[in-house]
C-alpha cells in the first residue's frame, strides 16, 4: 500500500524552527520596536547648536507611520517594557507620547487584526483571519474593502516569507530519532538493510504543507540510499517553497466547502478570489502530481505535525474521502503537562469530512497512534 506523509508545521517545530504564526508576528513587532526606538534616539541627538527641541518621524514604512511635534529630550531617553511583541510596540508609542504630540498610524488594518487577536488568545491563524476579513468584505462590513485587504495581506505574506528565510539559516540535517520512526512506517526508511527492497511494494509521498525544506531533506536523504529504487520516494511542497520563483508560496484560504464560498464566486468580483488556494495550485503541476499519486493505488495517510485546520479543507477533503484512502494515522503532539492535541486534530479532521461514517471507519484510534513530540526530546543528529 502506498503511503502519504502529511507534513505540517509541527514537523518544523520538532526541528527547533520557530515557524508558528505567533513566532512570526512577535518577531515582526520586536524588530519594529527596535527600529523605531533607534530612529527615535538618532533623530533626538542635539544639533551642533545644542538645541534639544527636535522632531521625530517614521514615515518610510507603508504599514506604520509615526510623527511627533517638537518636544524636549530633557526627560531622558531610556525605554523599558515588560511586554513582548505587539504590546511592547504599543508601550514604545506611549513612551514617545509622554511629552509630545505624537500621531501613530498603523495603516495595515489586517496587521492590527492578527496582532490583537494574538494578544487576546495567545495564538492566531493568519489564513483563517484573512477568510474572516474576506467575508466581512462580502457583507460590506469592512471599512476599506477587498482591494485594500488584499494589499495588506500581500504585505503580511512578504514579511512572513522574509521571516521564515531567516529561520532556515543552514542546511537541515535529518534527525536520527525521526528516521528511526520512519523505519516503522516506511519500508524504505531503514537504509542499513537494503535486502528488504525486494519485498517493497509501496511508494511514499512526502506531501509538505510547509514552505521550509525540512521535509524535503528527509525525502532526499532516503532517496540517496535507495540507488535504482529512488523513484519509490517523492516529495511535493504543495504550498510552494521559500525563494523559488518556479514554486512560489501559496498563502490564502482553501475552504470551498464553506457555505460562504459560493457567495464569493457568485459576487463576480475577481478580487474576492485572489487568494484562493485551489486557484493558486494551478500555477504549478504539484496538485496534478498529487492527484496522480492518489489515483494510482490504495494509500495510507500518516499525519506528522499537521493540525488539519479548515484553511486547507478543500485539499484535505480530496485526500481523506478519496476511494483509495484506506486509513489515516496521526502522530500527535504531547505537551509538557502530559496533555496532547490528538482530540483537537480529530475535531479538525472531522471538519474535512462530509461523510462522517467514513471518517470513523478509516481514522486510526488514539491507542494505536504515537506522539511526534516525544521524538524531538530524543533528538540526536546523524554524523
């Protein structure tokens, strides 16, 4: 039976990459706070005449603009905050406002939306937030409309890609512990026992939902050890790759099963469909390659680090309810407090099924699954 390894963000996290949306947003505001404060200090230096009445401005940013009237630097220049990320930035603006008439405008309203939601809930799904904002545009409940929302979303996409490129600063080395796990679920994984190859009857597809090369490094490592049998393993970065113009990142929403989606189509406004994943898939052959794989033979899905949220519901429904899909096994995340996210993943998986009876038939019970997170605690690099 063929196997599909569904690779999500939890797989990157197991490799100590800070790739959560929370990591990205907090880093964005930390970097912005540092930049604005340094500009504030630099512009506040006394002139050669000794004049300490100065102006401060931060206007070269398309998303954030800050300007102050004349103020005195005699109050001191030390800024401290016990907060982090967005709240720290707001503390800085309050600090600058103490003795001046300051105007601070974050022109990117979507940036405010995701930042405030992260502050309130301690987590955020940017793609889900975008879809929520999109539906507000459909109902004329968003002040500036769809064109501005798409521009704001594009800015976030650019910021995110730049952030992720900083996270992948060196070649990613496959972890021995994860390769040992793969030896139990992929017949090709144990490269020390090539005599097993004559008995191999399955193909393996790494279906990578991340933008990073983490999953591909495993596929490449395993392929090298298979020699003439290397074609048994393939890898598809279904949502694109960092710094690859031939496979650009796909960032948006993918929930055609939602009842509102038909309304978006019927509106006959191209901008409403600008960031639909299933449309973006047609820019490459990746989706067709995936379809060819699932149509070729029966397969098992092995979920590693993917939450199976609704932002990928169109694609996941295609995979889960396909006639060739015979089982779905989850490698869940076990938290330090001994709780885990198996139930959360199951709830998300359920949302991707229209046939609930089929779901209960093919999803592997928890007692037959394992935590992926325990692997990351036993990490040792292959030398």
